[in-house]
C-alpha cells in the first residue's frame, strides 16, 4: 500500500508517494507545492530531509 510523504528538498516542501513492499522496484515523482515534478525519489533520495508521513492506510504495514 502506498503512503503519502512530505519532505524538505533544497529548503522547500515537497510531496511524494512511498511503497514499502520489498518485492516492488518503486520510484515516484517528487512534486513541489505547485505540482511541478522535480524528479524521481530514487534520484533525489539523498536530498530529501525531514520526512513526515501525512497519510497512511490504517491497514498499512509500512514502517518508515
């Protein structure tokens, strides 16, 4: 199940989806508050800080 995450990228808030299924090779778009696509999570991973889960399905087993 996907989760919704907010993080900081270069001083600005960004949003992306996460997936904790280890069998899936998963990357999602990282978007700013205007909806602009900044790249993919696998490319920006090292620059994403202060991650906060803003939504997670109640049955999700994700543990970020």
